């Protein structure tokens, strides 16, 4: 059944509702101690002194990279060869939020990997770690990591998501809870609505 593409606001509300019900998290998720915010939120402009990425301990996984608001940071296997596959037109960004950099040089606290930026298809600037564009997951909250090894489909393309460990390396699949695979064909989200 195809449904019209939702606006970002509606999608965020729906994702929050699903996260509250636990239907898309694959059995709970992993909770970390609430991190202290360092600098501006990831969607705010970054300056040379802003720590846009930090390390936080997550129970059952170990240390992971988080943005300045404490949200877990992910990469996808679909972003390859310098091409960003997770776009608004595919519906992907309704759930996987690009970590944006408006100005300045992104900074990090600890061993976070090599930080940089990439131009998105819409002309905005996205944070990269070791050359890979990074995202947060809408159902997550500060200190809660639910998207590691999550598989979904947008506009006929498969996306596999990985949280990042120190040095910008993907978190090992065996050390994080697995989320169920989802499907998105056409305009439906694949997140249960």
C-alpha cells in the first residue's frame, strides 16, 4: 500500500511515537549515561571551538561517538564513492538526520577520527568522519542507541547503519543489539506506518 510522502515534522512525530512504543527499536536498545552537552547542537553552526563530536560510554557496547546533544552518530553502507544516498527525496532523512555543519571547522573531544565536511545534493554541508557522512537516528534520544546494524530500504535502495566507535570505526555487530530489518518501497516509511 503506497501512502503520500510525509513532511519532516509529521515523520518526526510518528517516529517519536514508534520509539515510545518500542516497535522499531528491535527489543529496547541500549542506554548510556546521559552525556553532558558540549557546544552547540549538531544542527547549529559549528565553530573552531565547538566540540561537535565526543565519546560516551554505552552499556553493553562500550564507547561510541555522539554529537554535542548526546545523540549517537551513524554511517551507512549506502553512502559510497563520494555519493550521498540518504536524501530528502528518498525519504531517508525523515528518520536518519544528517549531522550538519553551517560554518567553521568541526571539532572533537577524544579519539573521534578525522573530522571533515561534504556537500549534500541540496547544497548544505554535512559532517564527515574519516570521509563518511554521518547521521543521527530519529527514534534515538540522548544516551539511547537503537540503530546499530539497522537495515532499511528507501527508494529501492538498501541502507545498513552502523554506530561509530572511537577512531570513527563502526561498532562491532556482535557488541550491539540487532534491530529488525524494515522495508520501504515507494512512499511508505517501513517503520510501521
